């Protein structure tokens, strides 16, 4: 039994297998009908979601399993009446796997220690591995490979998506350039930067306060919301001022390669981290990204739950 708590829980061959499995499932969904017949996924949410909620539930439906949606606000645990250890032990008696969106990665880890079924990180404060698998499938579809690319991430870099991108870039042999304000409010957590030294792989991560330097000649320009789920409304004005120079505009995109793509994990705060012209423009692949959450999550569930004997084409 394996968990997916952080992207580095996967070896590089396992990462690549999930992408190949996802492609196979996307191109030939009929081969996987009933792959997870009568298996049950519990989806725990401590924060809102559109993509993660819909893609996991659709994944289970398409594989003929079942998904249960559960907001912690309705749970004895959320009300402070039950320990997370007992929640883990209990859910393991009903369900075959659990996907969990919670703020504290430490709590998620505690749940995984006590669960007897696979635990999937559906986003915590330090990582969003499901997002990154969907993103790498999308890059592979666009460029024919998921390695040897230059990825520019611009904006607020103190967040889970950036951290998972950092880990995955090193692991998969990509160059990630982060353009963010030179302030600890927006820079990657030093603990994550330190963690990179322990990740096997030929990729690299650099950080610059100059958004143009980050984007120049990149294959991918990536950003995330400046007002993600845990940012208080009172922060809005200050963040708009600090992050203004990092908005992905048409002129910033023009510094990237001619065939560069724009990516955003969504939800987007349109007109702030990205202009409408870019997110709706010819280079934007944000809805391919969103769709690929479904195919990669089907592949994750299939691999973690031993979904059957379906063989996988070589490439
Ligand atoms: N990108 C992402 O995880 O979207 P949701 O918050 O809507 O699930």
C-alpha cells in the first residue's frame, strides 16, 4: 500500500508511468471500464474546490467505482470531537482510498500514518501533487516530452503549487525559473528550497526578482492566483501593489518562446495575476490543464488501487 502525499513519493519511473497511463486512459477509456468496480474513494475537503472535487468524482464514476464527498465542517473531527487518528482508522473500514484537501500537511501525514488505505494529497499548505501531474501531462502533450523544458513561474511563489513544481522540475530534468518579489512574503519557503538538494534528478530551480529574466525564452509561463484560498481579504490592496509587476501580460508573454504556452492551475483572479488577453489568448492551455486533472487522477487511482491487468504501451 502506498500513499501520494508529495510528488517525491513517486520515483521518476512511477511519475512517468502515471503520465503514460493517463494518456492511455484518455485515448482509450473503454479499456478501463470497471477497473475500480465497487471501490470507494472518500474525498475529504477542508477548503473549497471545483476542479479537484469534480475530477476525482468523475474519475471514480468513469472507472465504475464510487466517490463520497465529505466536508470536514460536517465531521466530528472538524468540530474538534474526534482525533484524526480515529478518523483514519474508521474510514479505512469503509473505503478503499481517501483524497484529502487540508491546510496542514502535518495533519495529512498523521492521517496517512494511521490509515490502512492509500491517502492522496488533494492539496495542503506545502504541496499539490495531483495538480502537478496534470500539468506535466499537459506539457508533454504540447511539447512531446516532459523533460528538458524551461518553465517560468511568476507571481506569488509562496504556495503549494510552486513547491510541487519545484520538486517536480528537479526530479524530471526541467529548468524552473521563479520570478517573484524579493520578500519572504512571496518567496518560496527556505525549507522547500533546502529540500531540493535531497531530490534525485537533473533539473534546476532559480529565483529572481526580475519577471522578464524568468520568462525570457521559456517554453511555459505559469502563474497562480494572487488571492489563494487562505489569503485574507484585507491583504488584497497590499498584494496588488507588491505583485503588480509580476502580472502575466501580453508583453511579458512576448519575451517567451514563440511556441510558449500559458498555464494556470485555476481558479484565476482574472485581470490581476494574468490579463484577460493572455488567459483567453492563443497560447493559453489552462482548460487542457483542468481536463488533465481527470486523466491523471484516474491513473493515480488505478496505480494506487491496483486497478487490474491493463497493459501499458511503451510510450
Ligand atoms: N487547481 C485546483 O486545485 O482547483 P480547485 O481548488 O478548484 O480544486
